[in-house]
C-alpha cells in the first residue's frame, strides 16, 4: 500500500548503534557555554560528513488555532537572514556539492546537510547564522504558506489513509496536543501570519533549546573548535515553561469513520502504550517492541503468515510502535481486508491473533528470531552515515541520553517470552483502544470541495 | 517495528534523474555461463550485499499478459526447492538476512543483504540460490498473490498520481511495451504456467548480471557468483523489442475529485549510454533536477506558491526512457501552472542555462560525487546499474570530467534535439 507518510525512519530499536569495536569514546560530546550540546560520531569510511541541528520544538508545542506553525517555520528557515538572502542557503549547500533538507515531527524540528567533509565548516556557519538571525519576511511568508497548503493537499487531503490517520489521532487524544496533525489544520494554515511564525522562532530557536549531531570523516576536537567559533557566539535565553497537558486516562473504546474516494476500505486500531522514560528501570516499552517484531518483523511473522497468507482475510497488515517520544505512546495496527472480507472480519482476525499471544505467549523460536534480526540490524545500520546521526538525534529528542543506546539494545535482548505475554495482556485492552475505518467512496461524484467548512477556497 | 508516525519533510525529495556513477574500483568478469559479474570490495563492515539482475522487467511482458514480469518476481521467493514460503522467511530472519528487490520496466532484481560470518553467509546465499533457480510458483500461492495484485491495481486506479502515471506512459509509448500497463483484467488472466514460462526464459545465466559489494576478497566473490550463476540454466539474453517511435504530443485531461491536479509533461528521450546523456543531465540540473535551486522550483514553488513538489528528470532506460516534468497544484490553478512550466521549459530549450547556472550545476554534480559512494548500499546501486546497462567500467572515473566538459552550447543542442515542443504530451488529472 502506497503511503505518503514518510517511513524512512528505521524502527526505533533497530536504530541504536552497537559500538562493538570502540565502545570507550566514540561518539564524543561537548556543551558550549550558551547551552548548545554538540555530539560527534567519527566514521571514516568515506570522505563525507552529515550535520544535523535538532531543535526541541515540534507540533506538540503549538497551541490551538496555530497548528502547523512549527512546520511552517521550518519552511521559513530557508528564507534568509541579513547575511544570507532568501533561497541562498540552498544555493550555498548546492554549490558545496551538498544536499540539505529538514523535517518536523510532533516532538522536534531538525535540519541537515550531507556534504563532502571539507565543506562542513561552511555548513556549520550557515546553520549557526539561521539559529538566531532569521528574517521572517511577510512577502516570503505569503508565498510559502501557499506551498504548505499544497503540501497538505498532497499528503493528507487527497490521501485517504493519511486522512484516516489524522482523524484517528484527533479522536484518540483529547487533551494532549498529539491530537493535532503536524502539518496543521487547513483553516489554521489559512489564518496564519508571518508574525505567528516570527513569534515561534523568537520563542524557541536558541542554542539552549538545540543540539548538533555530526557524523562522518571528521575529528571531534576540530569539530568542537568549529562549533565554538560558529555557534559559541550565539546568546542563550530562558525558555518559556512547557505544560505537560497529560492525556486523561481513556475509559472506553472510541470508534470513528472517514469517507474518501478509494477502492479499498482500511482499518486502523490504536492502543495507548507506554514510552521509554527510564532506560534502566522501564520494561514494558522493550517488551512491546519485541512483541511487534514477533507479530510483524518478517514475511512469515504472525500477522502476515496467518492473516494474509493462510486465512487471506487481509491484503496487508502492519504494526507500528514508537517507544520513544516526548508525549504519550500509541501502538498502531493498520490493515486492509481482502476482497469479499469486511472490516469487521479483519478486526476480529486481528483480535484473535492478539488473544493468542495473551493466552499462549510467544515461542522460543520466535523470540530467538527477533533477537537475531536485531543483532544483524546493528551491523547494517552502520552502513549509513545519515542513519547513525538520526539515531543519536531521535534518542535525544525523546529526552533519552545517546549514551544509553547500547543499554537499550541490551535490554531488548533480555526481553523474555513472559515479558511479551504480560505486555500484551496489559496494553491490548478495549478501554484504551481507538478504531478508525476508511469507508471508500466511488470516484464518480461531484468534485469534493477542496477543504472543510470554513475554508476560503 | 515500524514507525507509522514520523515526520513531515519541508521539501520533496527527488527520487529519480541522477545517473549511477562513482570513482570506485569495480572488478568485472564473466562466468562460464555468460553471467556478467561486478564486484566492489568494501571491508569495513562484516556484511555483504548481492544483487542479481535479469532483463526481465515489464517490457518483456508478452502481449496481453501485462503484469506478468512483476507477478513472477513477486512470487519468486514464496517457495523454492525444498523450502516453502514460511521456511524461506523464517530462515532468513534467523540469519538476520534480508531478501529484497522487485521489477521495473527493464529489470527484475533479487537482492540479499547478509552478515559475512561463516555461519550466516553460506546458508543465506544458499537460500538466494534456490529462490533464483528453483521457485515453486505453487498454485495456491500464485492465486493468492494474483488476487492481492488485482486489488492493489484497483486501488491504484482511484489514485490521481497512479492514474496520471499510467496515462502518461500510455500516451508516450502507444506502440511500445513501455506503454503497456498492468490492469486488474490483464493480471486476472495470468496463470501459474505463464510465470513458469517467463521464469524459464528470462531468469537464466546469459540474461543475468550479478553485483557484489562487501566484505569479500576476489576469490570468494568469484566463487559465490560462480555458484549462483551455475545453478541457472544458460539460456540466452533477452531480445529487445523495436525501439519506440516518436509520436506527436497530445493533451489528456482526466476528471477526478481530488483537491489537487496532478500534472505530467514529457516525451520519450534517451536510452542508457546515449552520447547526449551528460549535456542533458547537466542541463536538467538547472531546469528542474537541482532540487531547491532549479528554475522550476524557483518559479513554480518559491515565487508563486503553486506547488509543493515540482521537478524534471530524464529516466534513461534500455530503450529511450521519458523526459518528464511533474507537479501537483490546487485544481483551480492547474492551467496556470502548466502554462508556467511549459514557458520555463521552452525558454530553457531555446536559450539553455546561463554561464553562471551551468557553473553551479557542474559544481554540485562534481562536488557531490563522494556522497554517491559513501555506503555499501549506494555502491551496490551504482555498480548494478553500470553492470545491467553495460556502461563502461570507467564510467565512474570519468564522470566528473565529463560533467565538467559540458558547455552551454552542448546543453542547448542536446535539449533541442530531444525536447521538441510538438512532441510533448501533457497529462492532467483533476484539473479544472
């Protein structure tokens, strides 16, 4: 099933680096006087480098009426400073033979460049410049907000599965800001101003709310010196307090449905789930991660084997669990029923598989298999410089120290069959479940109005 | 183990258009059965990537049997020799090995990523060998995958991007296999015997290239490639159809309820290895290949806010593949956006890039060269393309020099030769 959501991120726990050779030192970290942390992972396989600047600010920090502003500001970050004109940032990266981009999540906003290693100092100068000196020009904003609305149309409005996912989260979370889509509601985008983006930038973009991750063929001491030179001069400022906005306990199943032009129906089931807060003491997130591997870790894992191949009740079934996040966790199962089978058939079949784990647990062979895959991933992930930087950055974004990455892997390897069964019993409960259904509509209708009520289109 | 919810990118990442290239020692030899082998030693990590490519993509679908190449490839690893589909998946997972690949217009690929520890490498390679040489195509499994494919194709027929893509290729290649697309009906008509016959004809040693990248010495690479190839019947190399003939451009508008129009503009252009490749690719960087700094991006996205994603690329294939401009925009402004894009293209064909733009294009294409080679995965992709398409072995070594040699005049001449206005086809889905 094609999806517009970007799934380039490897599974959380397949991401963590195994520093089997040089555990002692690499990566290296320093903190500048202004509070900016710099983490360097030396990898000398090829003469290239990756710089990523991570801001601890994402869509979860937005307020009602301004959904999407974190992502809009990300776009505006390419629109210039007093010393680097609009569009000039991309131009300079391109001239350096580099590639750059940025991404916004619920929890963070991150910017990156991949360059030949000798161009790293210039990239650091560029990122440092826009950390505190961005122009948020009203004319540039007026154009860019249109681009973001086109992005929303492409990613969500015309993508039935994405729309289902958006609506499902809006139902699953009521108090916590995870209920809002990262890209923002269309009406909020239509009413956003350059001043909103500027205020966002002035409030959150500062060295004490950021960290820099650099991987590649670099010397960490040299990188630290460059960081001091470029970032060290930036002033820090106190951050506003952030309110927890904790989601109250869900006390009963929630069901929603979404109509959209499509051929196939789709089902999404989401259970509230824990996230990792304490690497040493937490147990359940590790157990749930291994549970997802047993259910969906390879082509003959339980879901695909039973539901797609044997019973043919589903065309596809997937499970998603991200155990590291600033906010509350969810475990998602998505699927599409086969022709002639209903959404209800599929939901019942998924529930039967869950019940099987709850009653009978998992086999030693299944657990061993999941562990073997995990170990192999630790080697494979080192093939990507970018992936290694992502791993450090995402771990830190969830307020977990990168130094705990190896420990997390160890903890995963220690998960027992009993842990998995206990986690399945504890978390797969209807009281915390939200179910979303895509109700496919024929195409041959009058064109949909481009947006919801209140739209100015 | 997957993240369903991840992130929203600021920019659309270009997926196509850049050639495979590198400055890397690729060793090449041929097995007794005529399989061409390409090998890059990369000793830093204890892992190996192997890719076996066959000229067995959708261009070789027999008439009336569109979708056969894809379904053959899709069912290849669902039971082979004495292993059923479950045994294959479980044994690979036990080894921490990953089997991948797929079929495009030209190639059917099977790739294996494995650890090189002795207790992992040999069993993983043994599974790969069996999948290549002895797929079962069991009745029940073939029927199941056929049904799933039909459903997926029906779903695709409701998506504006899929509809646009299908119509675009059909319009560009009315009499060539590149224009024939799998449909629910064509796939429903396929049989297990078709897959067997297709496999027997195309998954053969003389029609294969093998690419290896990883922690091996030459002798081991020779042995591994030799064993994989020896398990295949010798057979013969696939015979290409007559190349596509140029057809006059057309306009196609397809109604759809989406909020955005999907637009594709283009024509058949060049095959892999064409002498105009470098002027076209260097020129296209300025036009619409250079991401955020291209003219299309600046005019369509930055200045007017018409689109999130706008790009152009050349996709050279075994036979002339398309040049394409693509964008999505609010349905009410489709006409304006098309007019704008066409104007940018026409101006570029007529006048080419400025000297400054050409210099910027060269700086990026030569400067970014190391980024194309900084992982085993990228080395594999590059070497496999060079091998499959028979590009010269020094392609990597000479790439930067050939980019640097391109002049404004070269770009103008090459674009004038290949982008003729009256041959351009425009497909719009959901435009007003």
